[in-house]
């Protein structure tokens, strides 16, 4: 009896688009995954410039947004997992953004 081993590789991100309501990721296996920005509150509250300032990390296994300190892993998107950030952490982040914006206006 002969058995063969099939190697299955996890798809990686090749490109990313962020609209006002959707995060879309083109994968190396030809699929495109689109999820609502509501799944990732930091992206939802980011400016267009912040949303577009992204880079692929880990050879396409993740996406990083420096300006908003957000990382999304491709496996999580494939499995349909929204952000795992706690409400408390998100509230603190949002409060810091408001403080930062108000101090910029005062200058």
C-alpha cells in the first residue's frame, strides 16, 4: 500500500484594500476575503490616511497598521475571527486618540 503526503500551505496576503466599510485581502490562492470594518474597531475609527498606511508582515501572514497599532493575522480572517481586543483596551486607545487630537488643536 502506497500513501502520499499532501502538503497544504496556508494562503498569504498579496494585497490589501480598506474602504470606508470593508477590509478586503487578496490571497495567494486566488481568493479575496472581505470583512466589515466593524470587526476591527481601530480600523473603523481610523482616518483614511491611517487606514492606507499598512504593510504586510511575516511574509504575508499578517497586516500591520503602524499609526493605529493594529495587527491582523490572515489565518484569523480566513477563520472569520473579528478583533480579539477587549472593550477596555479599545476605550483606552480611543480616549488617547481624543487627547492627542485636542492637544494638537491647542498648538
